[in-house]
């Protein structure tokens, strides 16, 4: 990192603590940065050598902010946010439902001065992106904000992208894109692995990525994150829809789907009853293209993602354990997924890597196929990166190197040439094992929740994990149990 870049990063971060002291969290700071950075870069685009005509009202552009102080600045900024939220295009999208969260006019003026002192367009996308991604991760760590549910560990995202190996001039979708992590990792991979020509670069920037994000604030952060990474343009069409992806079939199909749909089993909607009180209603999506009708959100996302794929499409999806073992609709979905796609790989993930607590998750990899009378799945390879693995968010977070062995075993260049590392006699601790379709289909409820390694903490009292790791595990299990009870209470309250 150059000295100049380092100083910019330090400047942006230097406001975090003073703002937190006056009640402005990382998320609110991020949101204000999003508004202000967008206006500053629009201002830079409107001047030489770009000279672009951008539809930002003159009374509410960047320069209208830089010559005001005190109460006048605070009033003008609030009015600016309201006016820009009703504009068309990406401008209105960025400023939808925007509010001023920096109530101290002096602090607001300092943030504006800091942004005004830099020329943001001349910075590399990686510099701008690193600043923003760093703040997104800090925001995810802030337990009170609840932002962690929209943030997937970047090491996991990179591993999934490396396994899928997206190619130029292909489309990539994420029906629950959060802050855009999968898009950015795929973008970085394509730029690094391919010498893109002019047409490929244009396609990558404007025609590759498509997503949905129903939470307005998270969607705003995603739009800005992509913009800072040079994906899309300040006056281009918006490619992240605010619509609920599950409501209807996707209007188009895609080459790749990379996703970590939101955790929490039930789909629900908030509505106002006849007395004017807010109530929660369990959502069941009655879609003709779904194999099973269920209120289980993850099972619905799995069905939806399969329907989004081209016949040659490839998917990598993070799913909680219940998708692998739940009966009824779960069994129906698993059977149909194995029949209609080649469900070839499952990565079992450890606890302690997600900001949402109590999560036991997996990544399923499947390739879509044309209609056939025989099941497309012939064998499923399982990599157990959960048993005897201990990660924590602070002391031992998941790193890129932790998943390197999985990527080697996955063999992305030719996944049809794989070798098991598990052997009952010579390597009973091998984490990579193949299960034929016939064996899977004969399991109770066609369960894909497969494990074969011995948990050492249960067998060897002399080699127990550190106390803080045991404590983390206990917390994880208690919170998972509490969430299950909350789910039961929510179900009872809606009846």
C-alpha cells in the first residue's frame, strides 16, 4: 500500500471512533459516506477531462455542501437527501429513504472536508474498494447493528469463486446479494485470471452481474460497493433489484449463481391488520415451477436458484444444515435436485465463521442439466471442514489458506478426476470422500447430512480444545437452540 493510499485509509477510518462516541455506528457512517462519496465522484465526473452531463440538480450537488457550515449545513444536507431520493436512475436508488445520521454539524463538515480533499476518480478500484470493504466488515462485526447477516466471510466467497471459475462474457447472479461480496470476488477473479479485451471489459462492467436485495440500506451499500470497484457506472442502469427474488420466476436465466441466502428458516411478511397493528404472516410461495410448496426460506431459495440457471448453468450456494436433512419438502427438493442437476460437491463448514450466531452451514455445488429420464447426479463428493475444526471471529477467523486443501481436492480444472483422501485403513482422518447416488438415495429421508470423522473432543479428554474455544462452541449451540425456540414462538403467534 502506497503512503498516499495509506493516508487516505487512515483519514476515512479516523472518524469512526469520534462518530461512535456521539452515537453514530459503523453502519450509519458507511451510509453517509455512500451519499457523500457518490456526490463527490459525480462532481469529479462533471469536470475535465470527463465533462459528463449528470442529472444532479445544481442546488443539491457536491459544491452546494462545501460552502456551508453549522446549522445551515445540517438543514441543507437533510433537504439534499430528500430531493435526491426522488430522482430517477441510480441517483434515486442510492438516496432511497436516506436520512442524515450525523447530527453534529461540525463533525459532518469535517467528513465533507475530508472527502473534498481527495480526487477519488484517480484512485484505483482496489484502493477505494478496500476502504469500503473494510468498513463493511467492521459494520458486520458490530453485533447490535445486525449487519452480520448480510456479510459472508470473504475467504469462503473467494474459495467458492475459485471452484466455479467464472469465464468472461458470462452472466453471474445472486438473488440475495447483500453488500455484493460474490460479485466483487468474481470480478477480481475474472480480471486476474484473464487478459480481457475491450468487449470483454465492457461486458464485465455493464452486463455480467444481476442481483436482488430487499433491504434498502444493504442494497444501497451494495450499489456503492460495486460502483467503487468500477462495476457499472454513475448513470448506468441499476442491476440490483429491490424486489423479493422468490415472488416469481426470474425473467432471465444465468450462467452462474453464487449466493448465501439469508439464514432463518421461515419466510414471512409484515402487514397491517384491521386494527392498524403490525402482524407477521408466514409466507408460502405458490410457484408452479417449484417442486415443493414450503415456508422454509432456504428450500425456496434452492428451488429458485435452480430455476435461474441456464441449462448449462453452474451454482454454488451456502445453505444451513436443515436443507440437507429436513424431511417432507426437504426430501422432495433434494431428490429433484439430484435428478435434474449434477449435485456433485458438498463442503461442510465449521461454526464460528459467520457473524450470524449459531449457524451450521454447508456449500452445495451443482451443475444444471437438460431434461433426462435418468438422474444426473451419479456421485456426491463431501469435504468435511467441520469436524475437529475450531474457528472464532476474533482470535481465529477463517482465512483463504484454510480452504486451499478443499480447492485442491475439488480440482476445478477437471472435477471428474478426483481422488478420495479418506481411507478406512490407511487414512481414517481423511476429509474428502465420495458417496455414490445409490447409497445417498437409500439413506433415511435422502439425507445429505453426511459425516464419518470422529470428534476428538469426545474421544480424547487429554486433547480438549482451549477453554475459550469450548465456550464459543457452547455459545454457538445455545444461540442455535434459542433461535429454534424463537422460530416455534413466531409460528405459534401467527396461528
